[in-house]
């Protein structure tokens, strides 16, 4: 069984593929395999053969003949002639199936972000122990070749930092707010109407989806076991149109970023809305597009960008993985890819220790001494102010005013301490809004 | 010999590497191989062993022991125990060495852009015929994983178009002109002072270096045999600061782009300065950085960006290639990568047939009726004008004026015919300056 494909003889080398799930991505994968089969077989050095497809409903029309369909996942997993399992059902339930496939010495291709983010370390080790491959380009960034770039292009480099836009919904909403001056709620409603956001968008706009993807990428970039959480996770729900206007005034745009940095002793993993220079490449990644900027010690900056979701782009990534995995099966050298991921014990730094420049927006009752009090509180915690502006509305004594401060580099803990000191002040109409500034 | 690495036995699997050249890139490659040897061996599934290094001067200090050095390229090529040859001497003379290496069934890794652009098709076929691999990530875009992305991420997709910034010198000069208002000459002098431009910069600023790289990428994107030339090659030498100012006024930036498009019956390959929207990602690729934007039928847009030159980034690309090639050697499945490049007969369209929007700048004696005559000439060749502006200087009758027109979509042949019609006009102080506009 271990060398199933070889045993069938050199002349008719076949790699047999079992699929779990045949929804949008699965159907697109089958379509690509059929359309490009000659080219793919040539690259793999063997004939790719879809052997079985497990689906919920065998009565529905599928891009493969009904004789290949089964409602039984077990039937796919128990088939000793199947070399590679493609898991496209998603969700937490697939964990057991992937584990069983790896234990049965089948290589696995999956686009299951959730599982990778929770159990990626364990699954990589399981695959490695059983000498098979685990490939997951489709799990992060849809059609963007970010996993491939990290694993292959950076194979002889050291990743210093990773900065990315990894949630299409958040990026669409922020782009819409900037371009049309729309409120968060209106922009989100439009994203939902266009099918870019789930009915329950919490995971996306709350920053958690991006944070999960960051954890998966941190495994490849820093050898960090996913599932230990991030230093800081913030979503975009509290961003207001006024923040976009102030950011623009200072030459910045607001993007929801994931940021991973290797500090040697610890790594820092953050996901939050961030002000970045408007002329930076990441600032110009708009709509539902995703991008990841890597900084390598030798390679310098390297950015990959494209569609972060969608059936067709994800399917292209799954097929690219299938080529790699099936080639290793055909050559009898499975498991090399997995062994290349060197997991280490990495400590994730606490958010309080992180440093950056800050944008702080105050909504205050405009009375004498308020500006001095705000500046004083920051100053007393060694947070130094680079710029301070008040909004352009006519200022009547006693009216509400918006004050924005940009700070020099400071520690998160210091900024939070300064804001805590201000909290009891009666002139604060609402809690201050804090955004981080990065020069990417 | 064909299975040299296998014959030495499974237990001590070794892949022996011969290097031609040990300059900046070569020394960096040796450094990376030494620094990351454990990680690399694990990924390859064998021990990488640098067996011989051919250099001009064996007396100079090198990052390998003197016992590995030789002044004889023949000694490397004739060594039956060497599985892989890394060619880093560059230039046209290396053609014969690469051919001999491939004929001796050694896989080849090279960063030689010139050879690939002239003889890429023949070398790929030679490698394929002898069942070995030819890898050349370092030949185009230095540290950018563009070859890998085209070959692997797009393996099951169809590339519709490819748009790139592939010459760091030109991009640095244009960025400098935009940011500082510098003249072309001043910006180029600065590039030379910083080591970003050759003493003779013709190949770079004349557009030919970028065009050669486009030909290499067109081989992978469209199956087109390199060496047949481009539809159009123009450099940046005629761009003036005033062009940057006008472009900015219309919301564009000027970038030197390569553009490849698959029209089905023909392909179009162009390299020229281009106006692109200032908020596009490519418009914000500054300085010596390179970028390539691919548009896939299934994948949609996919951009890779990074350092297009330099010893360290190129060395990382060469080592990434080495991993792939050596893994195939170790697994006994050499040649799969090469066979995956499906060369076809592709016809390159003539430039006259190409279509785009145009920016046309006229320097004219400002007399009555001139604007009407300019507009009339374009109109009589069915080139429709979208916008027309005259520069902001005070206009005295008889003084010189600058008139810029942006056209709607038109054929190159029509625009050229209109300009030819205007050529005899006495009011034209200098030949009109034509730039193409693309919505990338």
C-alpha cells in the first residue's frame, strides 16, 4: 500500500486521487483536472486519476460520472489504491478525516483554514511521521501563491517580517468607506449584497479570520505552531469615515493588516486596522484583493497579491498543490515537503510589549485646557506627540471637537496607560480611538 | 552516469553540484548552501555537495576550500559524478557550456538572462530531449519568484496577460524624476553613482533589457519561443519632467512596462514607457524594485514584487532552483520541470495592430488654428480625443506652447498616420511625444 502507485507498474504509472466534498471549489478542481489533464500528467510524470468523490447527495449532477460518487467518506479513506486525499468539505469535522488519511499514508491536500489554524502543527507532524505530504495553499489567501513562496522561494532565506491584507471582506469595506465616504454599516451591507461578506460577518470584520490565516503563515515563516493565538486581534467595526479623512490628511490609508515579526527570542503576531503610507504598495491593494509582503534577510521585500477567495482561484491553488503532492507520490519521495517545515517552540510576545507609532482620535467637549490635558497625559507616560490637529468644523466654546494626535514610536503599554489616566475626565465624549501606524 | 547519484547508494544519497563562476552571486549561493545546509538537505532528501567550482583565478579567496577550485570549465563538465551544473558566469560564451552540460545529462541552473532570451527555446528542448532540468528563476527579476509562479501556481490556468516592471534602472530613474522633478540625465547620473546603472546604460534605459526578460517570461506564459523579438521596444530616454507633471495632472504615473497579451491567434509583446493610474499597485512600485502582474483566466490577477537584481536576492532564487533540480535528481525523476514547458509556434503581432489609449504631447508655436489642426489630424484618422490641455504658462501669441492630448482607444497605426500627416507642419517645434496609457 505504501508504494501503491509504483506497484501498478512503471508503464502505467497512475496516481489515484480521492476527493472529500464537491462544492464550488471541488467542482472547479475537477474541471481544471479535466481541462488540463495532458499538461498536468506531463508535469507529474504520471496519470492523475480521480478515483472517488465523497459527496452528501449523489443524485445531484457533478462534473464526474456517478460511478465515482459515494456518500461515504470512509469508503475513500479505506481504499488502499488511493494515494492522495483532497479535503474540500471544510469545518472542524474534517480533522478526523485528515488524520485518518495521513495515518493511512495518504498525502493530503486541503483548503481548510480553520483546521490548519487550530491544529496545523499537529497535522504537519502527523504527516511527517507517516512520511506523507500535507499541502494547503488554498487554505490561506485563495489564489495567492503565498504558501509556495514561503516554502520554496524563501527556502534558503530567513523571514524577518510578514505584513498582509488577508481578509477580503474587511478590505472591501475599508476601500468602500474611503472611496465613497460610506459608513462602516453601509459598506458592510454592500459587501453582503455583493456576496463578499457572510450573513454573520463577525469572523471577518472582527479580525479573527485574518488572525487565523496569520497563524498558518507564521508556521511557515517562523516555525511557530499555530493555535497559540496572536499578540493582538482587532477588527474594523469601530472605524468611522472621519478616521479615513484624518488618515488621508496625514498621507495615510487605513488597512486591516496582519503583522508577524521575528524578534529572535519571541515573535509578534498582530491583526488590526493600521495606517500605512498612501503610496505604499499595500495601501493600493483595494477591494476584495489580498496581499502579503514578506521581508527576507537576503531576499529583501517580496510581495504576492491576488484574489484571496473564490472557487476558481482557490481551485487553481489546490491543483498546484496536487501537482506537487502527486509528483512526490509518483517519484516515491513523499513527505519531503512536510519535512521541510521545521516547527520550533516559538513564544508569542504579549501585545503590551509591542511598539509602533499611534493615531489617537479624541472626541472632546471643547473647553479651555483640554488639548493641554490630552498632551500632558501622553507626555507623562513618555509618549511623544509628532502632530496634533483639530477637525475643521467651526469651534464654538462648549461644542464637541475631534482632536487627532499622531505619536512618535511608543510602547502599547505606555499608550494604554496614558489613555487609562484620561478615562475619568468629563470632557471625553466617547472612548479614544487608537490605531497603529506602520511604515510598510 | 545517468543515475550517478543513485548508484552511490540509498544510504548516503548525495547530489553533486558543479559551479561555473564564483562572483557576487556565486559566492552568495555558496554562503546560503553552507548556512542552511541541514534545512536544504531535508527538503531535497539528499545531501547537497559542492564538488567543483570553476573560476578564472584560483588564488583569490573564495567561500570554498582551494581543493574544489579549478580554472577549467571542462573539468566540471567532464566529471561524471557531477549531477547538476550551476552556471553563473553569464554572457554569450556560456551557451556552449550549458549545451554540453545538458548533453552530458546534467541538470542546469542558470541566472543568464541573455542566453535564455536568445536561445531559451532551444535550451529547453535540449534539456527535455536529454531528460534533465533547466531552471532559471535568477535570470528574470532577480529575487522575485516569477518563474516559479508562472510554472507552478499557474500550472492549471491560462495566462491572459502579463504586465511588469522588469528594469530596476529605468524604474529608479522614473521614480527619481517624479519625486524630485529631476531631468532624465540627472536621475540617470544618480542611478550610476548609486551603482544602480551600468557605465553604459543603453540596454537598460533603452528598454532592451526589459524586452529580453519579457521574452523569457513569454516562453512560460504563452509557450512562445524566445528570440523572435517584441512587437515594440521603447526606452525612457525621451521622457521629460513635463511628462511626469502632465501625467500627474490626469491622475497617472509613468512607468516603463513590459506587456504581454495572448490574443489567441497572435501574442503581443511590448516594452515601453506607459501611463498607468496612480492608484494602481504597479504605479506604486518605486525605485529599483521590480514587479510582474499576471492575469489568469481562473486565478484572476496575481502580482509578485521584490528586488529585481543584486547578489543576495538572485542567490536565493538560484538556491530555490537548486532545491527543485536536486530533489528531482535524488528522486530519479529529472526532466519533469522542463517537459512541463509546452513550447508552441506563437506569432508575435506587429506593433501597428496594437491598440491602446494614447498620451500625445506637442510642442507648438502658439498661433491661431493650431489646436484645431492637431485635433483635425487625429480625427481624420479616427483617433478620438478624450481630453486636451495646454500647459499653464502664460500664453503670448507666437510663443511656444505645450499641448497634451489623451485619446480614446485607438490603433497604433492610426495614431502614427495622424502624426505623420502633421510632420510637415511648420508650427511643430519638435516631434510629438507619444506614450501609451494602460488601465492596469
